[in-house]
């Protein structure tokens, strides 16, 4: 990678999308605690914007959706991204003011923090003229978090491992979504812990009434299998027909999100009642994603969901959206 290139003055703005998971298959935790995943990421037109400006010392400002819930210190993923780029390139003495305009709700299963990290990588790479390729940025991104590499490329892609090993998916057409945001976020780690507990309890039940979860494996109850890609979903995506894609949306974390926020059942049911072709919790939730047949239908679902009072607010979005892109003079570069 490039080393010790001098930063140029000025500022750079990058627009970056949220994601929904069209499929999220979660295996049992590995020894290192991570759950192996197979997921189909789909970037949607709900964007954060990150501006980096040359400064004497690094700082971070946040405005917009849920701004108060986001740290403004080194623990912010965007700050970590700038530091990781400095480390990877050997650039010394560089500092930036990072300004994040959030539209992606926080802790919502839409990977907003990861999106900001990806945007910061692209913005600093441009500001500092570090000249890293997207492939090189992807390596740094994977070290920051499992969802960060996808925010760099956007579109629709299959993620494996922890989600960071990506293969672009052959998906035709565009998809119209209504996204229902919850009143409270769901911490991703707790959602994974809950799915492990629910699965252990289910295994114990299957093994017999007197068997506790810890004994389930020795009682011969099979653990959840390795996650597998849904080939019917991939075929449906190639057809470009939302009516085929809708019923195939799936999320292994949904039972955990529903047990932590039971009111999400009503949200999903309301979307289905209003004709959504598919209804699924996105990622670790609590955002519920409803697939519509076209833009007008997405508007109808959004209006109906707002009227039903089963969520905090509703946004419309289309996918697939591009990944992190530099904005120049208000235009995407
Ligand atoms: P995940 O990518 O794990 O599915 P999520 O999309 O549900 O996460 P995020 O919006 O990324 O949730 O926020 C998760 C946590 O990360 C929040 O508790 C927040 O405090 C922290 N965080 C750190 N940096 C950021 C950032 N730039 N934007 C949003 N959250 C951030």
C-alpha cells in the first residue's frame, strides 16, 4: 500500500447507503464467539453523508437521525476508519474533522455505523490522495466490521464468513421498499445471544422435558446446521420479479428480535395486511422491511403503516443502491 503521502487541504463528502438483508442465515457460534453467516446484502436508497475536512486535530460531529445516540469520540466507527487508513498507509500527522449527517437510524439493523466507516475510508482516501484501490480499502474495511466492506460496494451481494467475504449477486431490476423504524434500537450482540438461547431451549425441548439446555447436545439433539445460501432466492433475484422475491425473504435472527420486541409482530402483520409482497426484520432489527410491487405500492404501504401506528416512522427506499460514492458540487462523482 502507499506510504507517507502528504494530505491536500480541503474537504470531501461521501454518500453511503443503508443495507437490508434479503436473506440472513446464521450458524451456531464458532469457538471465537462469531456466528458463521450466509447473507444476501441489498443496499437501499437511505443515505448517510460523511464530510471530512483537513484539521489540526481529529474531531467528529453528528447531525440528524438519532444523532444523540452516537458516540463522538474515538469509539465512533468513522473515527476508527480514519485511524485505520492512517495506520495502513503509514501517513503521519494527518487529522480530519469528520461530519456525519445521519438519515440511517442507529442500532436499527441497517448497518448505519458500518456505512459511516466505509464513507470515511473513501473520503479520507480522496482527501489525502492515498490512492488505495477499492480492493485495498475492502481489506481495511473488513478489519473494522463485518458489514463495512459491503457498504463500499453496495448493490446486491452475497456475504459469507462473518459477512465480509463478498460476491456480487446477479440481481435484475429494482426493488421498492417501505422501511418501518422501531421506537428503540436493538443491540446486535444481544440479538445474537438471544438466538443462541432460543435455539438451546428448542433443542432441550426436543430432547425431552427434563433435559436442560446444557445437556441438549449430549442428548443427541442436532445443533443448528451450517448456514446455506437460498438458491430459490438467487433465482428469483435474477428474474427481477419482486412478487417472486417477496415470499423468499428470510432472517434467522427474526425470532430473537421478535422475542426482544414482541410489538414487531404487529408491525410485520400490518405490512402483510397492506399487501406487502414480503415482510422481514432487517439484520438484527428492529427495522422491518416491506417489499412492494412498485413505487406507488411502496407509498401505499408506508401511508398505511404510518396510519396503523405500529412503528415510530416509515421511509421509502429503492434498491439496489450504489456503495460509498464521492459527492462533488452536489453530484455523485
Ligand atoms: P449492525 O451493523 O451491527 O447491524 P446496526 O445497524 O443495528 O448495527 P448501528 O447503527 O451501526 O446499528 O449502531 C450500532 C452501535 O454502534 C450503536 O450503539 C452506536 O452507538 C455505535 N456506533 C459507532 N459509530 C457509529 C456511527 N458512526 N453511526 C451509528 N452508530 C455508531
